């Protein structure tokens, strides 16, 4: 479901920064979270770094899984805590009813929608994307990795836009700003 080569399609739709992405000690990150990160996310960060698509959709940098007061109020730890906080109160699409996924957030948009992995499985290459659409108060599952999810968003190849706002939906191409 998630392969480093999935980033190749994104490279054609969204040019990476000229100075490249960010080098990460993935072994340290894996120990911190108790599991490795998906291969497409690792390659995405190495190609792009953290930043925003169309000044709308934020892709978080990997961050050590530490208490919030150490992590800060902006990033993967905070957004993961936000996703965990809304999980019990939110509605779920039928395939998510009666499940208790291990959530790890990798993105958020300007409409406060959250994009996470269901990191319950042992193999991060098989983790699906879960999206919390804040306006619908609904979690939905997408059986693809993060890079394929972004590519399908830009191409408009889901039955409908998974996010509240369609800024990235059906764009075909997008701009990236590293932060």
C-alpha cells in the first residue's frame, strides 16, 4: 500500500524544493514511536522536508514522541493528540465502527482536517490513511499510503474530496513550500 516509489508521482505533480528535503535518523524515530514510519513518508521527507501544499495542507515533520510540553504545540505529537482526542466523539465510516486504531498524524489542513495513519499493523507499508473531516465530524479510511493519498487528491481520483476544502482537490499540479 505504501512504497517509496509512490513519491515518484508526486515529484511529477509538485516540484520538490531545490535545497532538497530533510535528513532524519529514522531508527531514532522508530524507537520513539515504537514502530518504523511508512516508506513513502520517509522518502517524502527526504525529498521535500516538512511544509505546505498550496499554503493549505501541512505535512508534518517527524517528531520524537515526547510529552506535549517538550514537543511544542505545533507538529506531529500535537496533531496526533488532537486526533486521539476527537476519535471517541467523532462519527466513523462503517469500516471504522468498533475499531480502536493506533493513530499517528502526518498532516493537517487550514480547515483543521486531520490526516493520520492507522498504525495498528506491524508493517507500516500497509497502514491506511484515516482522515478526520472536521465539518462532517467524521473519520474515513482510505486504503492507500500517504503519497498515494496526496496524488489522488491532486488528481481528484477519489469519489469525492476527502477534505472539507477543495484547495488541493483536482489541481493536477501543486506548489510546495518547505518550512
